[in-house]
């Protein structure tokens, strides 16, 4: 009897060990719940006109592909150049400017996600973009604002920083970024800037790990239609290399024959009407003069949880031809008192959440700030050259 018990026990052990070995060699049964983040439309090191990047992450290493096309995702296929990774970066090439494509992302031959993106538009075509900031706290108003932005069908989105409160930790990106903005990320170019809360973990490494940015730096630029957009990292305003780079970028943006509009965005506002705070002195001292001499049309920032647009004034010099806007009402609680009698202020609000909407048609710009209740509380127009 003891012999039979030992025989059956040995067989059971061999059978169990064999099953483990077999399971280890089989692909994981990927389903939607097995992916960590994405997919998301990113620029990466492409030009956005003839190539874009689709990025996502999986909880375990996997082999991945993206199928895409103008009328169906089955027209073309891109395969990952390396095998079994958790971070998937798929350049889609041989695209046409100002053209929309459908795509479908797969890992281990299982559907991960799909979307529809449009490549960068040509210089003479109209376009629009949304701008908001100080959002990442997991509140329901984030989803509300995301829905409103989606309805506008903008060509891209820029974020003025503080995507992830309170410390910019990696594990908070899924609930605070990917969940509320899932459809935006899957269908629209999303460009972040580094906020002070984002930089509190490993100097902002989680932000760079979650986005595919030009040169994979926290400051970068891109040209869209007839506009040049510059993202700065105001948490590193003391970095002389960034300031030198900014000057070079502004020179380029002023000599390029197709560029008519110049935008800059970052987190810390150089000017503010928050009670007891006049803005970031270092940003104002080190960058604002270059915005003036570089003919920057609009500077967007965040940090203060308010909406404010400053007038174009002759004094100080840097505000003469540049419109400064604080877009910091993307979802974080309002807890700041604003000065409404500031003579520099054209419009301000600290009670409603919201976002900015920029529409460009040739030499004309229209801006609106919309609340989470879809109400317009500020609007202005700039004709280029005025």
C-alpha cells in the first residue's frame, strides 16, 4: 500500500511540474484587463506628418503589433523591432499629412486597444487645440472636462503641468491620467509639461517614462500647421542649457517662412493675480524677455488653481506683445484667493473648473475659456501682427 501511495504521489508531482513548464512556454492570455496603460498617440521622434508613434505598456513582456490604415486598420502592419517588452513604442511610417487613420494595437495577438488619429495638418489649414492643467487628482470633474474636450475634436492637447498629485508617482498615472483621459490619449496628440508635483518623484522620471516626447526630454518643441509650440520645464528654470535652447528655438520660429504663430507652455506662471503671489520671479526674469523679443503670441502656464488672462501692456516690456494665460483649473481643488482689481488682468475666475480652446485660421486666432458646465467665461481674438 505504501508503494502505491509513493507511486501515485510521484506521478502527481511529475504531472504538476510538467504543467508548470508547459504554461511557462505558452503566451499569456492577454485581455483588456492585462494591459497597464494606453494605447496613446504620441509624437516621439517622428514629424507627426509622415509618421507618428503609438505607445502602451503591458504588465508582463509581450510581442506587439499595430495594424492601421485610412479606411481600415487591416491595410498596414507595424511590428515591434524588439521582442517581449513591457513598454511598447510603435512608429507608424509612410503616412500622409493631414490624413486620418484607424489603428488597432495588439500584444501576443490579443486586442489591447484601438483608436483613430489624424496626422499634422499643412501650413495653410485651420486647426485647434485644447489647454488645461493642474488636473491629476482622480476627481470626477476630470472626466467631465475630458468629455468636453473630446466634443471639440481638437487636433492636439497641451497640459500646463501637475498631471499627478501629490508626488508624481508611477502608480498614480493609471487612475489619474490614463483612466479619465483614455479616449483623448487614444485618438489625439497629448503634450505634457513638467509640474512641481510631477517632479517630486525621481526628478520627474515617471512623466518621461509614460510619454514619448521629442528627444525624450522635459522641454521640447514641435511645428503644427503654421504654428510653433515650445514646451519648457519651469522646475528647471535655472538650467542654462534649457534657456540657450529656448533662444535657438525662438530664432528658428521667427525665420521659418511657414510659421505665423508662436506658443509657449510650462507650469510656473511668470505673472499671477493670486493673493500674496505675483508670479515666479525667476521665470519672469530669465524667460519673459525672450518671449517678447521672440514674438511669442501666447504663453500658457498653470500652478495656481485659477483661470487668468493678462492684458497686453506696454509695461513691463515682456507683456507688450505677448498674452499670458494661467490655465490651472483642470481638476485640483480650488483653494486660492484671487485679486480681481489687478489692473493687469483682463479676465479671471477661481470658482469653476475648465480648459482653454484655441482655434487658428490663417492669421486669426480665437480663444475661449470654457467651464466644466460648458459655459464661456472669457473670449478674445488676435489678428496676427496686432
